[in-house]
C-alpha cells in the first residue's frame, strides 16, 4: 500500500519554486499519493481557520506522513494540544520558527507550548545554522524537548526558495525511502 503524504506550508505559502511545491510534483510524477494543502489567506493566517482546515484534511485524507515547513510546525504543535489525533507514521518538522516569534501578522500563533506528544511514530527536526526565524540554540533546545533526531543544515537559511531550496534531492530521496515510491 502506498503511503499518503501531506505537505503543510507556512506563512505566505510555498508556491513554486519552493521545495514543497517541487516535492509534491516529484512525488506525484511517481504516482505518490500527495495532498499539498493550501491554507486560507496565506499572507494573513488565522489560527482558528488553519486549525479547522488542518483537522478537516487530517480527517478526510488520513495521511501516513506529514511534512511541515515554517509556521506549519507551529500549527502542528497547536493541533496536538487541542485535538486527539490519529498517530501518523512519520512527521518532518522543517525550519520551525521560534516558539516565541514576535511577527505581528502571526501573533495568534505565538507563543506556543512544546507538545508532550507529536502523534507520530517517528519524527525528524530539520533546521539550519542561520535560520532568521529560529536560532541554532533554540532549535537544539526544541530537539531536546521533543526528544527526536535532528538534521542540521549548515547555512541553509530558512530552508525555502529564497535560501536556494527549490529542488531538494536529499528530501525527495528521504521521502521515497520512507514511502517505497
């Protein structure tokens, strides 16, 4: 049985040439079962709206793997505190912002508490040494609190298109190995 993969973007979306849109296309080309959810009003996100849209998608799509980027990590943390979720096989937390982010447009999302349970059998935190939204020390503290493995990318910025992450072959291969695509 093929694994179902849910991609969750952050503030502003992850339109092409972002790695999430590229990855969704790459996986679909190989007949992967992919849902690249586009949240409402990506530039002015509302926590209650995004939580409802995520919960509806989780209920309908029932993913095996969830790949979060940026603000989607914070959204995942919120949903773990508000819902009793079905456990997924693998969760990727990529470039999360600081848990105390001070960006005015995102104030509804912060602060956020570290979840006691991620609702995933396996999880991987992927961060960069120079992410403008989360310091390396914050990422390491988050990894320790979550007690999950972490991959640190040297000078990867926010791991988005602006940082040179359009095609991301390592992540595609990682997902393909996990899903048997």
